[in-house]
């Protein structure tokens, strides 16, 4: 092999590894945010009798999404108490060439900031703040999975 071929092979391997690490990290951040988002439980509310008719928890959890390059401000209809729909939406939106892009994971429900600020007893420390603390560990786990 020539030096040029060696360098090209090294660069290709680095690119694949970088894409893997970024993709896995974005997925892990998304999962963390989704799982930490409280699913409304009127039994835990200070005044459970104020539950709107037909209320079902999980709308905030249903509204996590991922975008590349700009923030997606779409609010999605429905509920996702398990988080499976949001997790699948995030996973499907991450490009294979994830490295080198700016990734956004966002939630556009109007009450996401109060939830982050501890409005829910189920998530008194928010979701994003806790995920931020876990971020470095997510990167380390992704790096440890490189082959």
C-alpha cells in the first residue's frame, strides 16, 4: 500500500467512526430527554379535579423531535406515554453522515419550559438539565463501542 492509500483508508475509517459516535450520542440524548419527560398523572396533581375532560398524559413526551441545521418548531398531535413514537422519530431523522452537522433536539409544546423548571413533581429537576449532566458519559459509551 502507498502512503496515499493508507491515509485515505484512515480518513474513511475516522469518518465512519465519527458518524457512529455522533449518531449514537444524538440517539442517547433523545432517549434521555424522552424518558425523563413526565407523563401527566392527575392523581399526583395538587388539584386533580381540574383535569380537562378527555385528558390523557403523554403529549409532552410525544413532542420530542430532532432536526439538522435548524430548529423544528412543529407541535405534534396525540400522546406517546411510552416514548416509542418520539424515539423512533428521532432515530429516523439522524442522517448517516451525522458528524459535522449541527443537531437539534427540541420540544415545541408551550409548557415544556415550566416542565424543565420543575413544574412537575415527576421531574422536579427537569429533563434537559439532567441530560446535560449525563452528556459526557454518553459520548464515552459511544466511543467505547467503536470497533
